[in-house]
C-alpha cells in the first residue's frame, strides 16, 4: 500500500521498526521541524505543514503496528467474532469493514479476487473472519460510543 510506504519513508523507518523505534524517530523529527522553532513566516508555514504530515504518518504507523494489534486483540476478536458486518467499501486494494457495534476497520493489500469472493459468499462475516481479518494488515478507524449508537 502506498500510504504505508509513504509513511515509513517520511519517518525514515523500516517495516521491522518497533513502537519504541517509531516514537524515538518521531520525536527527533518533530524537534527538528517544530513550527515554533522558526521565526520566518514562510519557514514556519512549511514546518507546520511538514509536522502535520509527520503526525499523520506516525499515528498511522502506530495503528498498524503489531504491538498495537497485540494490545487490542481481545476487543478485535470479540468484534470480528460476534458482530455482523453492516457496511463495507473497497477501493485500491483497501477494504473498509463496519461491524454491528459501530467499529470500523481498514484492511490493506486485499486482492480483488478475495474481495469478489467476499461479495459472492453467502456468509460474508464467516468468510471475512477466515480469509480477511486474520490475513491482512489492518487498523481500527473508528469505534462508536454507546451514545452515538442510539
């Protein structure tokens, strides 16, 4: 996925980077490019733009890190194991699934043939649980609270 590669390139990290490595690299880059460090308005605007991209890239990479997945495995297993899929969207090998509890997950590098099998399968949740949820890089996009679900 282009977004993953671009985020890693911006932070200058390898795919094997841990959360600790990501955090250290992020802090170093933010110190170098923090907008308050510059007095010239043009440089300040450039630093602000760069730091926004840096923040987005860091949060994205943290959300797909194996350590993050390990920390949230119980909730993920409960959501994918018991909740129904209420909505999905597929674009450019990225599949977004919305589950019955309002949680949204994004799966990367999903080939079109797997997506077509998902569409044509009578039990889409079962197919997703067996072939998508455990096989592809994922990140949680949103979790609706109890107030939002009412």
